[in-house]
C-alpha cells in the first residue's frame, strides 16, 4: 500500500551530458516528439489517496453486475453491467439492455411510478446524471458540471432527488434538487461545507458526505460523513431534509466508502455494510438511533451495494464470493438466496461473439493482457468461463491528447470469448516486457468471429544471461470489487509473463484482508511462484517491505497512527528491520519519493531511509515503484556515492482485486539473474543487486564482462569495455551510461538497441545503464523507465568519496531528528531515547564522511 501524493515532479537530470562517441549502435525507431504527462483519472476531485476512493466509492467498469435497484412492484431489477443498464425480472434469466453508451452507465434509481430511472454516466473524465425513459429508452442529461455526480436517490413522492457531487471545490457533498419533467431545478447543497479540526492521513481536512438515502416518509436523509473522524470514511448520520441544521449521528463506524445506510420501508431497521471485527464487508442492521448493531450476513467475502425490496422482505446486493461481481437476492427472514444471472441477454444493437487466441513468438499459445475498444473508444471485457475470470481492470491514469479516458483491460488465458458490437473493433494484446505487443483493427459483422494475434520477440541477447522477473510489492486483496485468491493471482502473473510475485500482507485501517493467507511456504501454479510477505505501515518513517519472513507475521503491523493507542513513533523502522532480520527476511523501503528531496525546503521531513541505509538495516530500495523513479534515483545515487551498496528493487503496489488500480501486476518488476527460485537464491540476488528494474524497457549491461551486482578492479584510471542492449515495448528517448550519478555517455535510443564500446573511468565508483521515455498508454506508469543495478568499479584500491552527498544526508537527518524530538506520543522516555539514539548514530555516519 502506498502513501504517495499525486505530485508529478520529475527529478533533475545531471547537467553534464556527454555525446555518444565510438561504438557500434543499432536503433530502429526514431525519437518521439514531446507528449503531455499522464493525468490522474478524475483529477478534479480534491480528495487525497485517489486510488482508494476511486476503487471503493466510484462505480467502475466490470463485466459482472454493479449496482441494482428494484422496480416499484418489486418484481424486477434495473442494474448496471459492463457499463450498460439492464432490466431483468426476478423470476427470469433473461436480461434486456436499456443503454449502450456513449460512455458507461451506473447506479440506476427507479422513480416511484416506474416511468423512468435516473443514473450516473461516466463519459470522458466526468460523471453526470442522466434520466432514462423506461418506455422509449431515450436518455436526457440532467447535469453538466464536469464533476463527479453520483448516487442519485429519488424521494418517495418522486418530487425531489438527492445525490452526491464534487461540483463545489472538488469535495464530495450531498446535493438536493427538485425533480420535474424538464429536468432538475433549484439544485443546492443539502449540507454546508465543513472542515474538521482533527488531522487525518487518508482523508483531507474538508469533510465529505456520501451514500444518501431517504427515510420512508421522505423527511430525512441517511448518509455517511467523516465529521471529526480520523480513520475510515465516516459515521452514519441522518439530516432533516427541510432543516439541515437538524443532524443526528446514528452510529460510529469505520467502513471505507461502502456503508450505504438505507432504512427499511417499515422505518425500524437501518441496513448498512461493515467489516466491523472482520476482514470483509457483510450486511448489518441497527435501529434508527443506532442501538446494538447486529450482523445479518456472514462470510469471508464482500457483500455491498445493498438495497431493500419495496416490501422490506428481501435485499438485493453485489457479492464477490465467487471472485467476480454477482447479483444476489436474499430473504431477510430465513436467509434464502438466489443469484440473479443474465444467462440470456437481449442487446440494443447487433453483436458478434469474438473469440481471441494469443500466441507468442514461437507460435505457441500464451496468456496475455487484452484491451478491446469499438470505434467510439468504448471498452469491452471477456466472458467468465472455466479458464478466464472475466475481470475488467481500469488504469488509474490516462494519456491526454491520445485518450478520452483510461485503459480498461482483462487477462486472457490463451483463449477467451467476448461480445462486441458489430463494426470496427481494435484489439491490443500484451505479454510482459520481453514480448512485443500486437494490435489489430478489424471489422466484425458475423454472429461469431475468431481473431488470432501473434506477439513478437523483445528478449535480450543471451550474453546478458537468463533472468527471472519478480514484482516485490503486490496486494492480493485490499478492499476492492473482486475477491482474489492465489490461483487467480498466478493466472494474472501468467498473462503478464511475471515469474515471481510477493504478496505483501498489510492492514487497511482496522482490518488485514489477507492475514489468513500468510505462510512461509511458496505457492506454485503453472510456472509462477508466489511468496507471502508483509508491508509494515508507518507513514511517518516510510513504508517497509518485508520479504521471506521465516516464522511469523509482525504485529501490530503499523506505528505512528495518530489518534489511536498506537500513535507512538516507536517502533521506528530500524527496530522493525531488526525484528524482520531475526527471521531471515529482507527489508526494503517501498514507493519512496514523489519529488526531488531538498532537506532545507521540505515542509516536513521524517523519512528514515538514510538512517537505515547508514546502519545496514535496509536491504533494497524500490527505485521503480509507485513513486517518481527519477526523484527516487536521485536519492539512491547519493547513497551509492557513499559506498552504500544498496540495490534497486521494484514493486508495483498493485491491489490485484481492484477494478481500478495502479497496475497490472508486474507493472514495476525486477529482473533477477539466474533461474533458482528457492528463498536463499532469491534473497541473494536481490541483496547483491544482480538485476535490473523496469516498468517496460529491457536492459542488458556488461562492464569488462561483468554483470550488474559484480565488481571490476582496475590498477589505474582508464577505459572499460561496455556491452549494452535495450529492448522496449515503446520508443524511448534516453539511453544513458551513468557513472557516480553523472551521465558519461548518451546512446541513441529507440526500441531495439545493441551497443558496444569503451568509456573512460576516472576513479572508483559505479556504472549503470538507464533508459527513459515519454509517457505512453501501453506503459501504465508516469513514464517508461528502467535502470540496471551498478557494476562496481574499484580503481587502485581507493574508495569513492562524496562529501557533498554526506552533507546532504546529514542535513536530512537533522530535520528528522528535530521532528522526532517534538513528537509527544511516545509511551515513555525509553521509547523516545531509543528512537533519537538510533537517528543520532546514523547522523554521525554521514557527518564523518562530510568532512
């Protein structure tokens, strides 16, 4: 889990750039023109940690059902599925499509007279309210704000609608409007904007209000608000519609974004979703005053998007118990359940069943990541079957100028089927970094059609050795739409050509969703290996990845959680690292820096990477991660210059059960030399830097025949022979040899480069190869980037000196010591003294080298 902001500041490159000299260079792609930076989805919403609220709150494109609502007679449902609205009778397996774009349609709400529905349409980078006539199937747009307008709920008398919107300042708040034949009138906030005095980490200072629903008599709105709440998305409240000053807190509740309180038609039972005391959301009931909540449902899976039937005897909800999203109906008394499945679908337009078959460079079938779009840019997903889970996933950024909205993709296990509208269709398939993507535009017209895609070869020359790819930072389950299991994660890895994955089990506020999966033994499936690890949470010191714990999971899993009994800054990261090292684990800093760090200018600085690097308490640094790679590399280079052989690691921080995620798995990965997969071999390769890290480009480097992580000894300054290679999914602009943090040779970049030549080495230090390029939709990261770990150069036995870098970290730790000294949450003097002694010891390391 990451704590990054959305600041996209690129690090400054070294000023001295040398031009390419002698050597053999082959490049087959010209450089690109400048393109805009990738933009976050819904950047106009001013709320921190968008990867959480976007997945847990904003409706997402899924192949399975989303949100549902009963018709007034209680005999049918309107629901969202695959970005369209559908109608299905409860006693039928036939579903009738009601909308088919443009955009994607969600959250239907049926009027009391059954004549129309109001829904949310995602089109471009906004969500607006629309009205659908259920007889003519004509839609009319109700809002035009360019904001996120969500959760429309019509009053029992049909005269008003309440909804959530970010239209005022980008903050989620409740709005109410008069509802007439011509549209919405007198649109106004139901609640006045408010800021809480309490400081909170995952939520901004401005309060939000979400999840509105009406009381049966239409006099009150039930909703969720985080007024003076530090953790979780808020408590359950109600407010008088005609007197907003009359607000009542009903229940203190932490549930993240999914509570959706709704009063039963009898006015006596308040239904909501909660993970109270559990790892998964289930349904609960409480009284109108919030007395003695009781669970209604049970299970190790999520039930969400719950709605009462008009008679109050049944509940409809979305369940992920089978992995994907499914629509279920359950009686309140007795608990009888029925799945509402659309086995027969009646579409608004002619459709074709498209069968996709993927093959690799050798012509053999492979799994892959697939994107399918029609001529309007609308995305389509595969059907679930015995080999494919049918999950759709969305990127968390998009490419302005090239895309109107984010990529949506699914994983196809060699062969998959999907329904697409007849006409022009574009299919794109990818399979990791060593295989060239395939893209084809075709016209489909028949009832069924097959497309075979052959992907090309981007593997490195053999002289750079065999590699295994690993993602050091995954989260199997983390509160998303889906329910992931190890077999499903391994299948995603197969599609992404990822050999090894580390599921870093971690808390999401009160719960730890994957705690039951912790094991010291690897999981193997179809040539993929998954290890269970841990991410240790402290947003004060910086998050840690713990790989290959050989005994137990470290608890309580977090420190410095303000306004809790675990608010103390102790244990500091050094103490956590020592606990992990006792179990033989590797410890690394994850998703480190989003901008260039200047100790004198930072508003606050408490990150303890320099301390643990100096004291030998960290084993790797995620240089390619959910952060800015160039900014992180700036800090990394300074550590290397001080002789700290801290290797680069890579991890995506992908929440693999999300429908909207930073991903896919293996987006950020490390390529480890060798073929052994036992824990000792992997730990050695990671710790010794025998690797390169990347989000797309493949890099090969040899210096006097030595691979990264190894050393070259020279009797005196002089030339070394360099062999370098690049293979890339997309064109790149920069391919550079970096010596002690400065570029000493710039090579002609592109997509396929092989170079050999000599470079002058003036003294001891390190040499690596790095590559970077402009943003591209096929690389779902800030920009394409890769770097090898260093080849170490020892000239005449003389150590490398870098007093300026030592002074930089001395100043850094001065800021950390100052801040840690002012914290008043230590439980006792011993905790405070041990923390400050640890920091002062690290500072002395750098101060001695700054002289």
